[in-house]
């Protein structure tokens, strides 16, 4: 489910008309493909990708496209018409003439896609880190595969909580609390300096990655030229009005299954 976001970050940075015309001429000579690897039927330069969007993409660009996109390169948003409908390419233009489409892999489908096709995410504490604003990250997954992934993930989390690999994992999962939103350390990785907070070592010395649910998701709308919210709720998770009762019931079940651990956590009352 996708709904229009309350606020948007425009990709359009108004430059002079001559620069836009130069970009359009370069883009017209470039072959851009749609999701089915067929040439798009139209290409319209919207403007340069905003600094805000470029910053969101920066973590993946720095590790996967350090040579493809330099800080001095222009990154132009191009609205295209493809076989499945409108799509937005990001085209890197270097020295005013050399141009190439910027493509980033969806780690689930293994397709090379424009960055606008990938979902963006943030964690609950990102706003505090960024001084009250929302710190967003570019995920590893496109919207189509995210929607399919949400199914069954809540049941997986319940099973993991009821059948933990070790006491350390159980304690940390209880500390994190219930996971009603989507989580996956491959699709929505934590920043390098935060990963240790969501890892434990089990009784056999193996590293266990803990669930870290996202707080919000969004996707760029090519047609509206603004972000739209994506519902992060896992399929099968209780509705907000039912969550207190659900968690209370789960804790009662855990008291019976793990009485010592729950007592150590002060959750037996």
C-alpha cells in the first residue's frame, strides 16, 4: 500500500534554460532502457537530482559507484516512458558531454535498476541523529519485491522469539520489543557504526543478527515528482489498536516458556 507523503523533496533544481537544453541534447543521444531491457519511447529531462536525494543515495554510491559518479559530475533526472509505464532514470553527465545511466542492483531480484526504483527507509532513532530531521537511506530492494517479502515475515519473527538460538538473542530481542514493521539486515542494513548494537554471539561463538524494524518507508513517484509513503507493516501483524493486548499475551506465553529469563528481565509481574 502506497500513500502520498505529507512532505516531498523535489528532484527539480531550477537551472538556466540553456543548461537544460544541453542536457536534453545529450540525453536524446543516449540509449535508455526500461525494466524489460527495451529502449524507452520518450526521454524528458526534469532537472538535476536534488542534493537531498543524492545524499540519500550516497552510502550505496560510495561503495558501489565510486568511479561511476564523481562529486563534480552532474546527475540529471530523466522522466521516461517504458513498456510498464513511466520511470525515472538518473543519468551521470561528466565534463558536459560523456553520459551514462546510473543503475543500482536490487539485491533480491538481481536487476540493475535506476535508484528511483529502490525503496528508501529510516529507523526510529534516525531523526534524533540528524538533529530532528529524517535521515533516510537507500535500501537494497525495489518496491515490487518488498511487497512480496512482507508476507510471512511476522510469523518468522514470532517463531524466532519463541525459539531463540541462545539466551543472549532472547534478551536482546526482548529489549528491542515487538517487530510490527518490516526488517531485514540485507535489505535494510544498519550503518556500519551501529551494526554492533544489533548483533550477539550465541553459545557456539557464532554471530547472530538481530531484527531491526524500519520506522518508515518511501518511494519516489516519477509522475508526481515527489515521495510517496510505503506502508512498512508486516503482513499478519496486529492492527495498532490490538498491539498492546497482543504483546501482553505474548509476554504471558514467554513467562511460561522462559520463566528464568523473563524473571531476569523483570518481566514476570
